[in-house]
């Protein structure tokens, strides 16, 4: 009995140490988000910056050559046979894969797996992967910060663009339309998505267990279910986007897949200067601009005290309440007209203390806490 008491006491010390570790990691992630937000916040916002809503697809006038689906499984596969048109794989001279018309019916349109070289996928047209569940562009477990996707059209695929275990990449000015999911980001952080049009899909963008990503100045329009859905994803920045005619505009949710779903909710996301215009285009029950089932999500910019534009806001009310089990989910500073971003959008210089680093810290500190508690029991015997 005495030994059991001592073991229980050691477990108590482990729990206390783990709680302290969790608080430290949370503080580090919050600081990383604050630094990111400061870098991309627009300066001197005023009524003069507001203008009419612009809802257009990216304009493409490129010539494409037919090409079979491209599969690259290591750095030696960056060859002309696999669609590389130039470059040497360095940061200064990345490989270029571009100007291809790819039918994804037999495989993913462009699949890149486990590489370390720098590359740009640009000016491609990839379609017809839906029937066999193929994806337009699929990046799997590539080295951090090595990929840029620019000016691609991905349509009629299971997923337009997918990132899995692939962080610190840029997706700029792509069109993802008529896919089951426009963009899917899973366990991938510090990615930058700007000026993309993700419209007319079953779902716009889904982020699962992905943190510190930035979604800026994109259009999410007429997606059948949800424009933006976050599952177990925290500390993301969602700003200056047009969110139009989706059944649900933004859905911040917890994980279905965890035995403790409330512990893996979508928390501490920063959402401001977005335009929420029309919803329920398919007239499903419960259509709404936003739903917040996470914790401590912020629906306004703290520096400018400006929130989002909601076209269904009751002008007699001071703020805009977001449907949520938490009464504090509110945009206290809703905008009177849709905001227009007048400054260039640039990729943030992330604090490179990545999620992997947080995980390593947690593992090391957990081992140390167990060792400390074990020694405590031995000394008390």
C-alpha cells in the first residue's frame, strides 16, 4: 500500500510537469502567431481603403502541352521525363515543372514524395481525377520550405491541391474548382495561401491538425458544404478573404478522430477583415456564415479593432455573434462594407520554431519528467 501511495504521488508530479510543458508550448505558439500577424497586418486602414467587392477567378492565358501524370519519389526523379523544364533544385534556381496539360484519370496529376530539393509547380492544367479518387497536385512529406505552387488550374479531381506532412510552402494564384475538396492540408504548418480561387467544389479548403498557416486574400465561393473548415487546427490566420455563397462559410471544429475530441479542437485562430456574403446557396438546414466550436478564437484585429464584414448583420446590434457553444465567440467590431486589401501580400517570415520542434521538446521533457519521478520514488524507498 505504501508503494502504491508513492507511485500515485510520482504520477502527480508527472502530471504537474506535463501541464507546465503544455503551457510553455502554448505560449511559444502564441508568440509565433503574434509575430506572423504583425508582419502581414495592413497599415492605416480607413474608410478610403474600402471599395466594391471583386469576385473573379485568376486569369490564365498560358499554352499547355499534354503530359502524362508526373510522379517524383526522390530527388533523382526531377528529370525532363518527369516534366522538369529548367532549374537545378537549389533555392536560387529551383526546378520548374510547368505548362503541362495533365489528365489525372490514371494517377495523381503531379505527385511529389519525400524530396529535399526546391521546386516550383506553375502554369499547369490538371483535371479529370475524380472518378478514380486522384488528386491534382499532391505533396507528401517534402522538406520544409521547398515548394511553390503558382498559377495552376486543378479541376474535376478528388482533391485539387493536397499537402500532407509538408510545411512552409506557398500556394499563390491557383484555381481549384469542381473538385470534391478544393485544397486539403493535413499535418502541415506554416504554409502561405494567397490570391487563390477555391470555388464551386463540394468543400473549399479543409485543414486537419495544421497550425500557423496563413490564408490571405483568397476567394471561397459557392462551395456546396463549407468554404473553410478547420479540424484540430490552431493558431492560423484567416484574413482579407471573400467567403461567398457557401453553405457554411467558416467551420472551426474539433476532431472526430480523437478519443478526447475537446482536447484537439481548433483554437486561437485569428480571423479578421474577411467578407462574408450570402450563404446557404444550396438551402441546407443550418446554413450560416460561420460556426465556432473551438476555444479562444479571435474574430477581429486587435491592433485596428476591426473585424469582418457580415452581410446579414443586424445594424441595431453592436457586434456580430458567431454560432458557438461559447458566448464569447463574437466579432465585436463588424465592418460596414467589404474591406479591400490595398497593400501587396507577401509570405510572412515565420518564426521557424516549427511544430516538429514543439513535439521534440514535449517528448524530451516527458522523458525527463518520468526519470525525475522514478528517481523520486527510488529515493523514498
